[in-house]
C-alpha cells in the first residue's frame, strides 16, 4: 500500500519525488518464502496509461519501503507510480498480491484578473480530507498559509496583475480501514503564475423606455457587483429594429460612470437593445438580456373637421408616423353609403363626395392600419365617427381617437 508520492524538488529536469509504501504484512511465507523484489513503475501524468519500470529493489526482509525518484520533470507534469512485489525463489517466481498505485499531487494554475485559479490533479487510493495552500512571501522568502479546502479547486484573490506569485499545496489524508496508514502528508510541485486581466466584466442590467412624442428611446443600465464595476472601462450598446434581426453595435461609451443613452432611431422607435461592458484590455463581457420596446402608437384620426373653405381644418388629416406603411380607410354616411376610401396613411380627405362638399353631420369609418413593429408588419383595426361641420366660424371642440 503506497503512502507517499510527494514532490521533494521542483525542476524541469532535476526534479525529484519521494515515494514510500507500507511493508506488506500477513504474508503467507509458505508459498512466498523469498527472497523478494519490489518493482517500481512510473507513468507520466495522473491517469497511468503507459508504465515504464524505473527501479527494482531486491530484499530479504521487505523493510526497504522508500525510493526517491530523481532527475525528472516535476515542473510541468505529475506522475503515477505502480509498485509490485515478486517472490524470486529459484523455480518459484510469481507476483504476490495486487500492485499498489498512487500519483503525485499536480497543482494546475491558471491566471485571472487579480486572481489565480487552481485545480488539484491526483489519483490516489486513500482519501485526502484537506488541501492546504501556501504562497511565497517575497519579504520573508517563506511560504505563508493562504487557505485550506476539501475540494479539488481553489482561488486566490485580491492579487496584483502583472506580479508573479508562487504556490504549493499540501494534502492530508489516509486510508479508511482501521489497520491502514493514516495521517498521510504529501506535497505538490511549486508553481508560479502571474495574474492578468484576461476576464471580461459581468453584463449590466438594463431597462428601456420610449418617449413617443419626442421620438427617442432611453436605455439605462446598472452594474450591481462592485468588484465587477471596478474592472469596467466603458460600455457597448447594441440595437436591432426587429425581433428576427441580429443585434449590431450602435455606439460605444468610454466612461464607466455613464449609465444611460438616448437613441433617436427615426420615426420608427420600436426596437431591441442590449448592453455589454468592456475593460481596459478591451475584454468585452457578455451582452445583457435583450430588452425590446414597442409601446408607441402614433395613429390618430380626428373626429371633427370643418371643410368650409376658411383654410382652417379644411382637410381630414390623420396624425401618423413612419411606423404606418398603409391603411384601408372607409367612411360611410348614416345610411351605410360609402362616401370615401383611401390607403394613404394621412387620409387627406377634403370633405367632398362626387365633387361636392358633403352635408354636415356625423359619418362613420372603419380603418385597418398596417404598422411596422418589432415583430414585422402588424394590422390594427380602428372604428369611430367623424363630425363634419360646414358652417363658417365653427370651432373644433374635440380631437380624439375612437377604437373598438
């Protein structure tokens, strides 16, 4: 049973590993009366896919239970070992029991923004209960304890980008059975890494509101994580007019303390927005959740107009915008006679029927309005009345939109 596979020295050519195992006991010496031989095999990595014999130890007492493997690369790789026990009596040569397997601890480190992330690679038959992490203190040139975990991952945070930090990890554990080795301590190699800002900031949280009368949208955002906000240098705003389009870059804001943007897309102010943040290294984070607005409706038909020749409100003109692509407007008198129809969004009716001003009174309409929205061309149905006043000096008292 292997007890130790512990790195003694870290180097790419002159590294060394301390290997120790438990002396076999309860050995049936009738068939296996010796002499004996330990065969030690090594495989690069911690998976053990291809073993090479590196040492044979002949022993009569089985007390030789330690080996130091030298002149190996412990800087960039770990190793797994296999130990076999053989009976080497003349004419009685056979493998005793099952081989023992165990690997060294290899500490894989990856740099992040003001942090280093670690993953512990190991393949051992005992249970490690604690991993203690140590970091070199350059003021004392000693390794200080920075934390412990029972997981195979660990992150050292609050570092300075561009400065090198060196680490090793110590494992503590043991076999579960009562008569098996306990309090096993093993060390990883020393690994050095330099934190770097290679991580993008987190996505902002956004909201969008429309100012329909002024034809613009206001995009606002917040960054809720103060650590994330510290890394931000600016923001990128993306826009698309329709759901089925692809977001494209609208503008870049080079001020981390700006949290709103006013967008005037034109007469069609519906659309979808997203915001991302980037840092000083131009690492752009994920876009925020896409937020769409489509709340503005600009089409209104007046219900009073005065085609009396005084050049004041002589035409029935709808209030519209570029959202409206076409309409299907039909106007009827009280008897149901079609008086006027058009597809022109502004209607532009002069109050005539067959070349003459219609009689004063109330006329009724049905109007299908076809508007461009974020989902495409949509149809809206309107119905209502128009009060025609032909007397001179008439004043308009109403202006509203009637809908069914």
